[in-house]
């Protein structure tokens, strides 16, 4: 391990007072960042804190409006990614930003490909690409198309590309989000090798475990401002989270206790808000029973593809059940499509926020109004005054930032987009709220907000079905947990002090399928 | 940094995914071009069976005639291939061909030297291409609209130059157009003329540029469908590339205008109406994806041959020439559906 010694080493990159303004928003406000050679530096912050913006300033994608940036003691102002690359700054972006229609070799080498005169030396290029990939322990045919490989391999190609040049600085923006555990280990080994070779590495990840595993130094941002720079070894995890979200970590615990107290077990004789009996659809989900009482939060836990989404799609009318019955407030009902569901007080917020949720080119107001307007029908527009009241109420209640109803939703951070979605469904005053992965890919602050909100809604009598891949979250929020495996509900657990992640895992692993 | 680190104790199992040499050529990207070649062979076989007789249908003469009649189309289609690979379109080329022909027919009788006239002809095309490129790249106007505007402009200028057909009687020009190398004897005589040489040269140069230069590969990268974002982040010049493909297409249209003037020895303001669509058809039949990002310029060459062969077969069959359009429509439809099917399969 290299010991980060601020006094002795000189930073290879020094950014001071970086300010970037977008129309109407100050995305970065006087942020400093120092990167030392032979050190892994993690950039921490919630979604929308300005991490991506800072990276894009460093890599020349965005032009800075204020502040200075020196690389190796020379002041730079990059006007494009190629200039940053020439200065020795290589980047692997969050989503694989390569050309899937080109070969692996081209994706790794293009821009610094070996040439004779103006012509590409294909053989040499393939060999060099293979060598670079071999350093990452990747052995694939450099002449094959990039699209023929898995996302993880594509990600490794992107890293191979970034390390082709003897980069002084390597930026990895969420490089692990699409990787399996073993692949992450591999990547970390590569990062350590590069670090030991004297490369300064800037690492961004939402996974705190990974951050602590790999980092020497942390810089924390919040709302476009610098919160502080710390050595990883000297900053306990709890304090880090506190710095990131700007409040005490105790808030997390409060929800947990609140949720479990609010709903004291099953109440006899209460008519469930919704009750599914033997509901099923061939090839999607085996027949299942599910009842949610007023004020109850039922968590669905299970691995990806275990049938969680398929089950709730039958409840809300997104898919039609082929067998079984659905009872709403004790009466049989057929929900043929989501609109019928909505009119009967069932709101479904899907897991794919970008494609099945928000409409990026509409404003916050329009996105919130969508469901209410749909329920009312085309011929009865919601009066503007009523709408504004509604929108203002939810923006305040859910703390949507920026609190501007005219902002286009695509310009909001993931967490705030999710809040807008929640507002949309809450505006219809549903009896049953189905949330499919409402906290996926959003930062810890927004996550806490949403969990807290769900608990409050239930306390007010709303029934909630809550789906999450994170068992910890399901445990924290739910009163009852239905565990799914292989498209069946295999276990129904009443949440309590004796139920923990191991209980769920055990249910998934061992429960016999009837 | 080039040494492989070996000292690390637990070397993870290498990520493997290899395709054998042959399998690589069976991947979906080669399917459209395979379809094109198959179509060409099928048509040649049909021609041989129906009109072969004792002299044979498939002969050097057939290909000589095909190239001679379609040299201008080949040059247009080659330029169009660049544009379509980036996901764009250039509708102006037909009108540019007409304009170039008219300008040649006007300038030559005025005593302007022939080489200068030819250079001017090419530069007219280059200018229109540059104009479209600037509109597309810097004013963010859709290629369809930008090139449509350029098309109207060029067609309008044609009428300014002349509303009548102008014959080109210049001797030097006639000599260039008439020059050819002759092979064979008697009825089997076939020739190579200047237009054919130029067209094939353009094709070869385009192939080298597209497949063996950074610019060429960037053209493919721009067509990947993310607005050149990935290419930009890779540090390549996405914007400049998008501008250049229109300049190339325009320049090709200028050259094609000269070749078409060689072919007809005249300039006329109604020439080349719909010619841009013929070029696009040839490109698509040649296996280039209309959505951008994939294709082969050599396929475009085959596409032009298929196009020409349809005309020949229709003529031999004694059908009216408009049947050509019907068959080209059918072939085009089949190829577009094929592309779609491949795209859908790849996504699932």
C-alpha cells in the first residue's frame, strides 16, 4: 500500500475552485480536487452532488466557468476529450461508451492506432489490442465485434482502452455497476497493479464496501460543493454517510423502528385492500396467494427474475392473469388494464424508471399530472390552479430538488426522478401502492427519504407492496415479507426482530417448492 | 506499462470468448452483404438460363455494359454509402448531377479550358456537400431537411442556367467521353472507357478510406446511433467526420455529374430527378444499414450491379422499362425487411 502523504508527494492533478454553471443551476461551486500518483482516490457524494460534472470538467467534456486546473504543474483548460487524453488523463465512463458496431481491437486502439502513413496497420493493431486486454486477463478475439461480448467484457475493453496510453490519471466512473463479484475482484487487481505502477486513479462507486476496499483517499461532494477530503483509513463509514447526506446517520434507524411498530402483526377480521387467490399466468408466475391489509407494507424479496415483477403486474392489470381471482375490498374484480387498476385505486410504479416511468422531455409538473389526468379522462382537464396546488404540495412533501415545477425531468438526478414518479402515483390517492425497485440506482439520501415516506403512507392507512433487490431494505420497510423463488412465492414471513437477511436467504435456498 | 504483470499470485481465470475465423464471417453483420451477392448470382443464373443461347449471357461484355451504363450511379452510391453509414441521408445528389451537366454545357462553348471546367464541375458538388455538412453539424438540422433544401437550391439553379437541353459539342470533351480500350472481336467486343475507370477508382479509394483509415472507422463509429457521443468520448473527431461525409458525397455527385455528361453528352435541367433515390436503393441493396453504423462500400458496388442487371433483364424480357422500378421496389423491400429482421434478432 502506498501511504498517502500529503506533505511529501505532489499531486499530479490539482483542481482549485472549479465552478460550472448550467442554465439556471450551479452544478459545481468552487470545488477542489487533488489526485496523487500511486493512489486510489474515491469521489463520493449522492446523485446530483456533482461527481459526474466534476469528472467531465477534468476530462474536457464540459468547459469550466471558474477555477484552475493543473496537470503535472502545467495549467490546462481542455476544450475536448482528446486534449485531456493528450495530457495523460484517461477515462472509463459510467455506461460503456464504446462503439458496439466496431471490432474489439478498434474500440481499444482507435485514436492511437498503429499506422503506416495514413493507413491503419490492422495486424499490429489487433496484436497491441490483444496485449492490452491480456494485461486485464481478458482473452478475446480482437477482431470480433464488441457487441458480441457481455457488458462486463465490454467494460473491461473500455478499461483496456483507457490504459493503452501510459495514462498518468485513470478515471473510473462507476466501473463496477454491471460487474459480478468475481469480475469486480479482477478489476480491483488491475486497479492495484496500475496504482503500484504510479498511476493516479479516480474511482467513483455507489458501493461503499468497494470504496473502502480500494481507496486511499476520499473527496466528498454535496450539492455541487466540496465537503471535505479525508484519508479513507481515518474516516469511519458512518461519518462518511453523514457527510454525504449532510445529516446524522441516526435517521436510518428511526425508520426501521417506526415501521415495525406501526403495524402490529396481522389484524383479524379486517378486509384486505387487495387479495389474490391462486392468481397466475403461464410462463410468468405460478399461481400465488397474496393479501395486503390497509396500512400494511408487504415486501417481495427474491432474486432477479424470481417473479417479483411478474406477480405485481398481475395485481395492477399490466398483465392479465390466466387463472385465479382478485378481490378488491372483499369483492371480486377483473382488472383488464392498468387504467382500470388506477380507477380502482391501484397504482403501480415500475422498476424501469427511464423507460416505463418518467417522460424526460416533460416538466416535473406534467409528469406528476399524468396519472391524475389519465384517471379523469381527456375531456376533463385538471384546472391549472388545482394542478399547481397538487404539484406544489408534492414537491414540498417529497422534497423534490430543484423545487421547480417547470424543470424538465430528464435534468433531475435519479433520486429526484423517482420522487416525481412517486408523486405522480400518490396524486391519484391510491388505496394500494405497488413500488417495484423504487430505490434502485439512487443515492442513500433519497433512498432514506423514500423509505421514510413509504412508512408514513402506510401509517396513514395505505397498503403498499414493496419490491427491492436489497434484502436489507425490504427488511427495514416491510411488515410482512413474501419470498419468491423460481416464479413462486415460497414463504411468507412476518417481519420481526428475529427475521434478518439470513432468514430470507434460507427461505430462498431451502424452501421446497410445493 | 507494457510488461504483463506476472508476480501477482492469484491470476484470475482469463475471460474467454473466441469465434473461429469462419464463424466470424457468419455473424449477422455479413448477412445483408451475403444476401446481395446471392441475389446477384441468382439474377446472373436466371439471365444465363433464359437468354444464354450459344453466345452466353454472362460475359465480359455484360459487365462492361453494366459498368458503362451505371458508372455515374456507382460514384453517387459510393458517396451516399459514407453518408448512410453515419446514419444520414443526402437527397441533393440528383439535382447536383443536373447542375454540373448544365454548367459544363454552358461553360465549354464560352471558351473556358476543359480541365478548368471539369474542376469547376467537381467543386460545385463539393460546395453543396459542404453546405449540407455545415447545416447538419453546426446548425443541428436533420440531414433529410438540410439535403432537401440543397436539392431544391441545386434544381432551382439548373433552371437559372438553362431551361433547355444543351448539347455538349466540345471536341476535347467528346474525345474524353469517347475514349476506350477495346477487347475481343466481332459481336463479342467489349470495352473499358474513362467513366468505368474513374468509377472503379472511386470505389477503390472509398474502400481504402473506409476500412483502412482512422477517418473511415470514425464514420462507422458515428453511425452507432448515439449522436456520436461514444466517438466523441473516445477522443475522435465526431463533428468533423459528420461534416466530411457530406463533402465526400457532394464531391462524388460532382464527379458523377461529369460522368453523366460523358454518357449523355448534354446538360438538361430535368436530368437526374429521382437519381438520389436510385443511389440510396443501390446502397441499401448493397447491404448498408439505413439506420447507420454498418455496411460495406464494396457491397454498394454489387448493389449497383444488381440495379443495372434488373434493367438489363427487364429489357431482354421485352417488358416496359417502368417494370424496372417495380422490381427494384420489390428487391429493396426484401432487403430492408431482412435488415430489420437481423436487427430485431440481435436485440432479443
